[in-house]
């Protein structure tokens, strides 16, 4: 099997083909122009020759008439010979004109009159025959005029034919240039199309790598060098997938390794707070409280890491079943009511009563993270001029799928954070004030949402604006409605 040519080779072949095509048309035009110029020179030379022959014939006719009339009067034999030489020369000119097809009938009439003059001279000198000779030469002059007219007509016809050939050649050359231009354009479009498709696939593959979609093998058809780029990108995909797997294993192992000493630390702090080791002073109690809060926060961070890994693992083993979405949302609101009531918030659930084929546990995790995120960023009622802030959860049908929208009245997401908001461990510029002595969020919650929704064949997006002035996240689950 012959190796595939590279795009560089195809491009070079295309340039060579275009050069040959345009060069061939130019060479053909050059040869045609030279042929027409040669024909024009030949026609001009022939026309000049015929004109010279016609003029010579006029001169010989005058010489013949002068010698003949003088011979009739004077009877000098030299005049008779001069007439004969001029007549012979005139016959040569007539034959030359006849070879070019110049008025053969006029040439025949010219010869007839010449023979008539010969007969008049054959009887010897006689001035009385001068009138007959003059009449014969008058007829010869008329035939001479016809010869000249025919010569002009032939010259004009040749010029017209030459002009027609030049015009036809010009049209043919124009068509060839137009055809060559069309072929060059088609070739350029073919090359552009041949390059545009692989480049589009390269761009798609790079975007997929940037969005951490590493499951699909990258294979880019096309010339050999473009295919090599595809193989390099697939190698990069495998490296990134391996690094993701290594990271997940590392997080899983570290999380498990930290849980045991952290549990001992929490137990020790609890014993101190319970006074098992003796009564504590007020300052010692405050230190014990801070230790307890931070160990609890650290425990939550470890559980978040485990949850993120668990979500990625569960996405590979999705179990779908019909789930009534509105009751699921109400359950999640009830589960987190301590958090949103502590901040004096209102949580509303609305939309259609829809049933979807989803993995209940995975979807519950995603929606719980979105609701917890909205509660965390919503302002406390105590510090808000307009009273209690609102969080809305809305269900809506979208063809044979559905959307779930979660809106809040928090500060929203900064424009600089929108592109990376769903990346693991990414924390945006806008963060709520954390209680004193506690740790900030880990930036894992929204990545868990994106992982879970992607496992269902959907996607989650941050809308530019929603029904409330804060952040607005919308989950799209296409083809998810239960029959």
C-alpha cells in the first residue's frame, strides 16, 4: 500500500499543477500569436507582390500600346520586337496572377485582346489600323481595371480572414484562461476543504482536551502529516487521562490516610471540651472550640474530595430509572432547610411535574451541590435591606428532555471566572465571607455537578442572567423524559 502524501507534498503538487496549467495556456497563446504573425507577414508579402505584378502589368500594357502604334506608323522592326518583349513579360505577370487565382476570366479576356493586336500587327505597318489597336488596348485597360479590383477584393478578403482568425484565437485563448482560472479555483477550494476539515477536527480535539473530555479516541483523517498531528493529540489525551487517574488515586489515598489521624484529633478535642482531662479555663475553651471547628471543616474538605472521586466513579456506572423530579427537589430543599433558614432565606420550587430517566443518587448529588452553592452565596436576611433573599428551583420541559434552573440573589459570578467555574478546585474571585475560624470552600461542588450531568449526556451552564439578579445555573438533560 502506497504511503499517504503529506499536506506539504499535496500543496507542492498543486502549485506545480497550477504552474503547468497556466504555463501551458500561456505557451499555447504565444505559439498561436507567432503563427498569426507569420501568416500576417506572408499575406502582406503576397499582397505586395500581387500589387507589384499588377502595376508591372499596367506599365507593360502601356509599353505594348506605345510600341504597337509606333510600329504601325513607322514600320520599324525594333518597335515590333519591343512590343513582343513587353507582351511576353505581360504574359508572365498574368500567369503569376493566375497562380493566386486573381480574376482568371479577366486574364483570359486580356489575352484575347492581345492576340487581336498581334493579328493587326502581323499584316505589317499600316496607320489605318491604329484605331483598331487603340480600341483593343482600351479593352485591355478595362480588363486591367477588373484585375486590380479583383486584387483589392482578394486582399480585403485575406485581411478579413486574418482578422477573423485573430478574433477566434483571442476568444479561444480567453476561454482557455477562464477554464484555467476555474480549474485553479476548484483546486484551491479542494485544498482549502481538504485542510479545513482536518483543522476543524484538530480544533475540536484541542477544545475537548481543554475541557477535560478524555474518553473519546482522537483520530484525524487526511494527509500523513495531519494524521501525525492526530496521533500526537491522542498521545496527549492518553497522558492527560493517565494524569487524571493518578490524581484521582492520589486524592483517594490521601483522603483515606488523613481520615484516621483526623478522627483521633477530633476525639481528643471532644475529650478536652468534655473536661475529661480536667476543667478548662475560658481561654482554653475558646482554643478547644476553634480546634473543633477547624477539624470539622477539615473533615468536610476530605469528604468533598471523596465525594468528587465517588462522583467520577459513579458516572462510569450510571443506573437510570424513572425519577419524579419535583418531589426530588422538594426533598433536597427539606434536607437543607437548617442551612437556608439559618440565613433567613426563601426557597421556591416551581415548574412542570416531570419524570426523567436518571441515576437518582448521582442527580441528587448534583442538585444538592447547586442548592448548597446558592445558599452559601445568598446574603443573610439580617444584613439585607430588602428582607429575605430568594432561591428558585425551576423545572421545564425542553423537547423530549428537561431543564433544571437554580437561581439566587447573591453577588453572581465574575466575568473572569465564567470560563473556569466548573473546573475542579477552582475558586472564583467572588466568595462569601467565611465565619471566623473556618476554612473557605474547596471549589469542588460545581465540578461534581458538571461530572454528574455529563454522565447523563447533558450539560450545565452558567446563564448570563436569570429570573433573579444573582447567579443562574441551568442543567440540560436531553432525551431524558420517561415514556
